[in-house]
């Protein structure tokens, strides 16, 4: 009986140890469960938050999709405009090249005209120089003629004075003769 009792006590102690261990495990499990519930709650709130963010992202994505569609349409329009612009640009380039060729042609003509004008200007300059030289000669001749004319005028003046002196001398000779006659007559 004692052995059985010891055995039962032993089993009982063993069972109590197991119960204590199970209680400790249960306590740990309950703590784990509480932690897990908290984590689940946190994760559920995060899931809700992420759902909200996902919905917002989906809305944004829809908005971006609409913007992308609008941008693609605008890109197509721009491509069409660019094609039109490039075709008009090529036409403008052709016209520009023609205009540049015309400009080169006109430049050549202008250079020829300038050269002709230079040649004419050189000829005119030579003519002007010749005319200036001739003008100086004529001025010199004019000066010589004026000098000769002045000398002739002086000679004419001198001749007039000489004529006056001769006439005065004749008059004096007449008066002298008459005076002599009068003297002679008075002596008679």
C-alpha cells in the first residue's frame, strides 16, 4: 500500500508538475495569443490603411491612365503637326536655297556693277584731274592776261598823259608864240 501510495503520490506530483507546466504553457500561449491579437489588430489596421492607400493609388492610376491617354492623343497631334511642319520646312528650305542662289547671283551682279562704278569713278577722277590741270593752266593764262591787260591799261594811261602833256605843250607853244608876237608887237 505504501508503495502504491508512494507511486500515487509520485504520479500525483508528476501530474501537478505537468499541470504547472501546462498552466505555464497556457499562460505563455495566452500571452502569445494576446500579442498575436494585438499584432493581428495592428495588421488589420495596416491592411485597412493599405486598402485605403491602394484605392487612392488605383484612383491615381486611373487619373494617370486618363492623363496618359490625353498625352498620347496630344503626342499623336504633335507628331502630325511635326510632319506638317517638316514638310513645310522642307518646302521653305527649297525656297530658301533658291533665294540663296538668287542672292549669290545678285551679289555677283552687284560686284560687277561696283567694279564698273569703280572703273567709271576712276575715269571720272582722271577726267576731273585733267580738267583741274587744264583749269590751273587756264587760271594761269587768265592771270597772265590780266597782268598784261593791267600793263596795257597802265600804258594807255601813260599814253593819255603823254598825249595830254603833248597837247599842253602845243598849247603852251602856241601861247608862247603868241606871247612872243605880243611882245614883239608891243616893241614895234
